[in-house]
């Protein structure tokens, strides 16, 4: 019986260090979609291509005024734990309300970069439209479901990122979520893991979401 133990069937074809980014089951799932597993991300050439190589971490609604934009977040970098710990409203629903805008000027973007580097943990996501049926509307208020591209074009027009304050009342942890429309800064964030991405700043089909833990 060769199974189990050193040299068993489970070890075949594994390079040293391959288990570093998660349990084998997750690696196998990644492997099934791209022959190089996690490394496949760096080969992505387009947003669509990248989205097929990364896992969905969150699905819910980004809310601006009276509109809910069904959104799914795919983790490109950082800690997926911030999703479970911070990304729900006070009723434990996946509804996150944009309460402020951050102008896309260099000083503000530098500040976000610093916060990513200095926070105890962060996560960067590719945000894509989810189907409207996937995200229930809040029970209170007159909120309508609208496609994510409407939010993308709104933020582009305002030359701003949407800002959401995150707070977990049970643990008193906090954080900030920034939702960037396609722009040079958001492309650079994606290129940290997918260096070959072509510039798709003209498209309105995605956001890049940054979550930093801490006030």
C-alpha cells in the first residue's frame, strides 16, 4: 500500500511550496481551470480572462441612493477573511451602501496606496455584475435593482471612487471599502497580480474594489 505517507500518490507532480496558498482542495479547483493553478492569474490578458482564473468571494448589492447594483467580487490579492468579517450590513445582509466619493486625484490615490501597504490586512477584488435575481433587495425603502455598468459609468463621469465604511458591531472591527471605476490606478492594482493585462479603461463592465482593515 503506497497511498499516504511520503511519496504516496498525493505527492506526485507537486512542486515544493505549492500548498502555501491554501489547502490542496482549493488548489485542485484552481488547477482544473488553468494548468498552472494560481500562476495562471499572471497570464491573464483581459478582464474577462482574469475573471475566469479567480474565485468568487462575495456576492451582494452595492447601494447608491435608491439603486442596488448586484455585484460579485473575485479576490485578486490579499485576505478573503475581510469578506466574512466586514462585508455585511447591520442586519447581516450583503448590502453595502456607498456614502462618500473619493476624487481620483493623485494625492488621494497615493493615500489609498499607503493605506493598502500599512493596514493590518487588505483585499483587492475584481467586481463584476451579478444577476439581479442573485441579490435580494432590502425590505425597507424604495430601492431598485440596476445593472452594475450604471454605477461604473456614474463613477467614471464623477471621476471618483465610491467609499463605504465597514463595521462589524459584534467584533467592533472596522474598515473602508473603495470602489474604483476603470482608470490607470485600478488597472495598476490588477496588474500587481496580472502583469499582462491590456488596458480596458474604456469599458464600463467592472470595478476594482479595495478593502483595508482599520478605521
